[in-house]
C-alpha cells in the first residue's frame, strides 16, 4: 500500500508540474497582450490630440527626402550663418540689420502676423507659395507651372544658374520683377519690395528639397536666394505658433470631452479582464488518440455523398473517367501517365472497335444532368468489362 501511494503521488506531482508551468505561461502571455493593448491605446490618443507640425515642409534640420538640410549646409559653407527658429518671437529677436528671413508658406499665421514678420526683416525669401500669399502681397497671379526656364533677368546673382525646372509660374504685377521667364510670359521667381523688405517669391519646395537639390541648377538657385547676406533666420513654424487657430475647424482632440480618455481606458481594462476571466475557465490541452487508418470505402462513400449533395454531374463524371482511365491503363499494360488518346487507341486495338467512339467516351463532353451521368458510368463500366473479357480470352490456353 505504501509503495502504491508513493507511486500515485509521483504521478500526481509529475502531472501537476506541467499544469502549473502552463498556467504561468498563460498568465505571462495575457499580461503581455494587456500591456500591448494599453500602449497602442495611449499612442493612438497621443496622435489624435497632438497638433500637426509644419516643420516637414523644407525643414532645414531634416535629412529626409522632403527636408532642406542639404541646402542649409551649403549656405553655411558659403560663410553665411543659418539660424533655425520655431516661433515668430524668436524670429523677430534673431533678425539683424541686413539679414535674410526665410520661410515656407506660413499657413498658421494670419495676414497681419505675416506682414508684421516680413516688416521686421530687410530681406525675405518665401520658398513655398500659395494663392493667399500671392494676393496678400499683391505680387501678381498664377500662370501654370512645370516649365524649364533660365534666369532671363538682369540680376547678377542669377546669371550663372542655368536652367531649372520651375514648379509654378506667375504673371508678375506691374511693380514686380519676374525672373526665370517662360516663352508664355510667366515668371518662376518674383522680386518686389513689400513692407520695407526686399522680397523673393518662388515655389521651391521640390527644387530645394534634399532629394532634388542636385538636379539642374537647383543648388545654384538656392545659394543665389539664401547666401546673399551674412545671417539667415530660417523660420520653421508650427500650428502651435500660429494665430489662426481660432479660425480653423476644431480638431478631434478639441471636440473630445475630458472624461472620454479615462472611460476608454476603463473599458479597455474591463475587456481585458473579461477575456482573462473567460480564458481562465479552459484547462490545458488534452491529447486524444485518433484512428491511424480510415477505410477506403468510408472515404469513397463520403466523397460520393458530397458530390451527390452538390448535384455536380460534370465533377462526378471527371472522377469516374479518371478512375476508368487508370484501370484501363493498368489492364492494357500502359504507363500510368498514358493519355486518354493512347488508352483509347490501345482499347480499340484490343476490342476491334472504332477509335473515335472510345475517344469521346474517355475524354468527351461532360454530362449536364444525372441521367447523362448514369448513362456515362454504365458505358464506362461496359468498356472495362469488355477489356477484361478480351484480356481473359487472349490469355486462355
């Protein structure tokens, strides 16, 4: 009795150990899933409530394809100091007499803020254009784009640039000088004096990007625009620095009530708890012995019932013909890969009947209904019987 009890304890212990290990693995797996779900939820809320940035458009600190770090470094190599600022206040403080203010399309700034910022500088270069800025500064009108042009003006800094692929063309106003003119009269670069500053206006978000800077005369154009003074203040603003937020539609984060985020997290935790509660009810997997073999008759009957239920006479006929061809090839001493024509020829020689009828029987048009299927099966069975009979008579002593 003692030996039997000890053996039972050993079996119980050896069985319980894998179960405890399996439960610990399940607990760790569910905890990992919970951490991932919470992290994804927090990241989604962060992306929704964070204001987008404008620094990606010709960002002088970005080495990406759309950034402008390459042209900024080229300007520095020419001896010009490039100072990158993120706010209007910093831009106004950094500007020096005779310096250059560089900015892309300031979509987050109101008209008054744009004019005030331009008035703080002696020289301004707008590298990304918009119809709003074109009208605000009264520089002219749009006139298409994508044109190969040369300088075509008397400004010496642009004389040696050569040809560039303009992104947008303009029709200059009367008091505006147009450079890089096309045959149609449009100009890619507008030069004017506005708010006491010398203004250069060009669509260069593609030409001066890191990806396309080495094409045509893009690098020379960038140096001609940006390296004419000793100090450049590059304003790379964002929506947080803008003063048009009140006029813009409210974002999803602004419309979301403060209690929604805790509620989402609470529902997420409740869902994880429910999954854990339901999953904990299931025990470890139990192996079950399955039959090693299945009788061929069961497989045949099962496939026959499925075919009959589907009422697929062509598919059933194809299966019957395939079996008949395999059996006939074996009885006629042909290769298992013999074609229908080869089997029909051999059977025709053995039975002494025309080949054409056997060709159609073994590989002809499929039946369209059960009546034609039954007739085909009967004729194939008769053919096999006839071949067997001829084989027996041929081999009879």
